[in-house]
C-alpha cells in the first residue's frame, strides 16, 4: 500500500513516518508540508491512501481534496476535533486525533487496506470511470462521490453541476474538461449542456425532433439531441 503524508508540521510528519515504518506492506510514497506540494505529489505518485492534516496555513485539507481530479482514500490526522463530523460526512476512512497512538494508526491502515481491496477501480487507469471517486464541496457540505453514483453532469459555465442522491453541488471544472477524462462506457453526452450516466438510464422514448427522451434514476428526464441520439444508438446498437 502506497501512502502519502500531508502535514505542515515536520515533527508530525516524522512521527507518522516512524509509525508507518513498523507496519507491514506499507510504502511511504512521499510527504508534503503544504496543499500545493501535496497536490503535485498526489498527482505524481497516485497513492492508495493519504494521511491528511486538516488545518494547514495555505489551504485546509478539504480545500486540497477539492483540487484533486480523483479523490484518494483519506485518513484525516489532526489536533482539532471540531472537524470530526465533517470528516465522516465525506466518508473518510478514519479520523485520528494527535498525538496518534500507534495501534490506532495500524487499525486505520488495516481498514484502508480492506476497503481498497474490496473496491478496486474497474476503469482503465487513464480514464475516470466506475470505482473512482471525486471530492465535491458545497458550502460546508462535502462528499466523496463514486462516479457510478452520479446520474447527470450539467454545464454551468466553467463549473459542472453534479446530480446524485438528491444533491446538486457544483464542481469547479468545466464539463468539456471532465468529458475528456471520463470513461465513455459510463458517461455519454446527451446534448450541449449535459452528460448522462448509462447505468442510470431507465427508459428511452423517441422525441419529436428526432432525438430521444431519456428517463434516468429518480425520474430525471433529459432530452438527447438528434446528433447525440444517432451516436448513442450506434454505440449501444439500439
């Protein structure tokens, strides 16, 4: 298991490194003292788990996660307990309070190994598809959301609105940029403004303009343009 340590305090990083060195099958893939360093390091080494401090001077841990294209498995490490509820709301693997006992860290790493083994990504490493998660923040609410759970992605200028589980937060990336990275076996373009998740299609009906009326999970209706309907039908042989 490849682990990255993110903490602005050198002593805290050293202590985590010391404890991790005692655990079997753990490789420390790198460490960072700021969100900027961590963003580059995580993109470079693609760790299995990030030990992430929350309160850092340049950007907090939640802000760092929002910058990442793909959300890694996260174990929060912090001296402040006021973030605990928020951390578990985003489905963090664990939340460890400093000073961290070695047995608590070992248990968190073991839990991470089990979770990762049970949810290995299905998609090609170069694509964002099933098994991958992204981090989304909407005000004080945060989620690690699996791509297969997103029903619709809708363009809102330089932002993209995600629809999943009754939520509609904004992601600070354009729909075009996302489409370039998404697995086409999971998401297809319906029209100029929307991508739909094929796993959530529940019904199709012809539209008057030659396109398709698509019904998705939750009764969401999306109009697929005539051009995209032709491509969709050729791809799915419908």
